[in-house]
C-alpha cells in the first residue's frame, strides 16, 4: 500500500506544479499547463505516434515507450520544473536519476530496477522507443504552445518556433521516412499557425 500512496502523492504534486515556460510567457499560473497535464498529453501523443510508427515502419515496443512517457518527468515532483535556460547550464541527469530512485523505493526491487533502467534508456536516447518518447514530449509542448497562441498568448510564439526546430532535430534520428513525412506535416501546420 505504501507504493500506491507514494505514487498518488507524486501525481498530486505534479498536478500542482505549473510548467515554468508558460508562466514566464504570460500564461496565468491558474491555467498554465501542469507537469501532470504535460505527462498525460505526452503519453497520449506517444500512444498515437508509437502505433503509427509500428504500422508504417515495423518493430517498436509501445509498452516500453509508453512507460518511458509516463516516467519522463516524474523526478520533477521533487525538483520542480526547471526553466530551459537553467537546464543548459547544469546537468540535471544525475539529480533526476537519484530522485526517480527515491520515488520508486517502495516498489519491489526487480520492478524498481526495471523502471529505473527504462528511465536511463530514455535519458540516453539509445533506442527507437526513447527517441519516440522524446518526440512525444516535444510534440506535446509544441501542441500546448499552439494552443496558448490561439488563446491569445502571443508571447509563446518563440516556443512554437523553438519546438518546431526541436521536433525536426529528433526526426533526423528516425530511419523510417514515411513516419517522418507524417510528423513533418504536423510540424508544418504548427509553423504556419505561428
């Protein structure tokens, strides 16, 4: 039961931490996307793009990829949402890994180790599942930037451009051209809207 309570506490915390970039660009804290909402959107986008990749390109483990999506920002329950310009100055990987280990300590050792290894694989970007998770994460942020822009928050426009570029960088790592073409169509639409 302790692990269930711990996970509940983590989700409640993540649902109360707004993502800093939105607040810095004038989105009121009361309606700024939280880390929990971002994780849900990332996971839903991940579900769609993983199945699309599997349909168009073949071998990918969607269960593994969705687990990575759900874990990708879990450490932020303890360390908060760190602004992008700060992330460029310090390497948070070690801190994030330590925090994840602490968060998962109530789980059975084998499960804890398995989830920890998936998180490390995601952070290293060494598999197609890790690359697709990063893509889902950036597409989720791009989608929210477009949403806020359409809702009359013009100061998020720079994030649309930034995440269009980030998504294109990630797409260069994906060998399946048909999949890349489909995702590029989404990116081009977002670019036109801004």
